C-alpha cells in the first residue's frame, strides 16, 4: 500500500537531539514524516536551540520545540533518534533523556534510530534481543548489549527501525514511515 500524504495525520513524533547531531539525519526524516502528515517536534535537554553538524563541521541551528524537562513521552506516538557522535553521547549520559527513551521502549511505541542514534537505546534498555544496524563502530557496543547486529542499509524489528548512515536515508525514511503508519493505525483503531 503506497504511503499517501495523509497517512500519519495526527501522529506526534518526538525528535530527541542534543548539540552535535548529524543534520541530514534529522532534517530528511523530519521532512518525510511532515510530508506524511505527522507533527514533529524537537525535544532537547538544550535550551532554546540545538546545532546540527555536517560530518565534522558545525551546521545550522534549530529551535527546540519542547524542552526535555517539560516533555512527556505519553504526549508522543513515536520517537526519532538521529545520529552524529556528540549528540547520542550527550543524551546517553543524561538520565532524563535515557528515561524519555526508555518510556518509548517500555510502551512499545515505534522508534527510528540512525547512525550513532542507537547508542542511547543501549542505555535505555532497548536493544537486547533486537535485530539492528548502526554506524559500524557501534556494532560491538550493540552486540555486547544483546542486539543482533548486521551491516544492512535498514533493519526493521517489531517497532524498531535502524539504519547505518546518511547514504541509507532513502531506505530509512521509507521503512520508518511505513512502520510509523502501521503502528499509528493499530493505536487509533
């Protein structure tokens, strides 16, 4: 069934980021979700705005829609975890960020994570027994946490979709949108 521009109408998606996220891993999935009708909001422990990166160079700043201190997981239907090295490394040592992610894991809400994004899932207890992919340097971390890692452009396991890198964004966006649509339809019916 093809995705229509209204397949995610009314779905609320949290995009959890700190400074240092890979910009395209936030902006491209966000565009895909917004164009499918989702309402995306940047949630962050940072005040005011967060800065993306293009590989090793600082990129654009984005307004934080919901400060992490005020964010409630129950207000969202799904979660997007962009990569970049600094971003998930910051989030995984923030107890409120880990608790926020853990709430999605425990509620079995759909989660999409790309590149280094799955790092935060490790600390939130969301990888054990899951089939996943990521940036290659995370493979040992994910395996040590109990995940079944494979080097594929996109892996879908239940309510979790993961990808390796920006080159995988077309497959990631397609599978993320499809997964979020199925989960949202099931939740509202």
